[in-house]
C-alpha cells in the first residue's frame, strides 16, 4: 500500500530532514503597496508576458486574463503572504481533561512551488497533545491553508505549520506530515506523474518512537464514509 511506503520513508528519515529556517524570503517593503495597487501592477506585468508570448489580448477569451491572474495572485493563491490574513488561532482550556493525542488528518493542501510557480497539491496530517489548551478543529485547517497560500517549499511549510501550532497551544508536542504532488515534477522536466513528496516535522513527545508510531498509525486508518 502507498501509505505503508510513505510511513517507512518517514521512519527512515528520522530527524535528518529538519531545516534551519521556517521563514519565507520576503522583502521589508513587501506590504507598503495596497492589494489594489499590487493587482494593478501585476495586471500590467502579466499582460506583458502574454504579449511577449505572442498571444492576442484583443481576443474575447484572453482580454480579461491579466486581471484575473493578478487578482488570483493577490487575493487567493498568494494571500498567505499577507500577515493581516493570518487566522486567529483561538485556543480554549482543556476542561474535559482530554490527555491523548488529537489528530486532524487528510487536510487538503493547495500551494505553489516557489521555483516554478506551479501547483503543489496534497494532504496534511496534523496532531498535538494538549498541555492544558485545545484549539478548534477548523483552526488547524485554516493554519495549514494560510501557510500553503504563498510561493512555498514543502519542507518550510511543514515546519511553519508545526511552529504556529506550538506557539498557539503552548506545547512542543505537535507533529505534521505532508504528502503532496508537485506539478513542477509531474507536468514538466522529468514529467513523473506518479511521484509525490513526503515531509514531516515532529516536536516534543512526537520525537519518541512510540508516540511517533501511534501518530503514523492513526494516519493509516480508513475514514471513508
């Protein structure tokens, strides 16, 4: 089974996959322009690219494309670059004293490879063990989506998700596994349509083999309804 292969790859990786930084390379003046100003500028740049490619922008099918692309870049697929759009990670006291692992799996990931600006599509699996605080389930999905909506490297995104939840929950006991297809591999270059990329980040108790194994076993559960 594919999931067994993935879990074996994660076990073999150990901690060697961890990177040194979870920050996107953003300029200091990145937010001096408003979103409206950015859309206007990107509109002109996309129009220039299309004209350079020889496309006829007077055609009914193409004339609105530069504006659509500009709005999509700023308001949708790269909206996670804007810290004002960061989801509020509200947490609550763990009054019911739930002390076991909580796993939110199969969170859909739509991101963009920062090397070719092509889609990254896959699933994220996130878990934590409460140290007195719990977080709403939908907030976990929103945190994944926020860090996905930017030009990304999958390793960095995985680390960002874990670090944000650690900060919100006040515990190091957070883990994340992401399994995704990169269209820069699947649709160009080697054009390997079957390969996917697996990244993982294990914090606190999840570095213990027994806890890590429990989390990975939860991912294998069949939750088709």
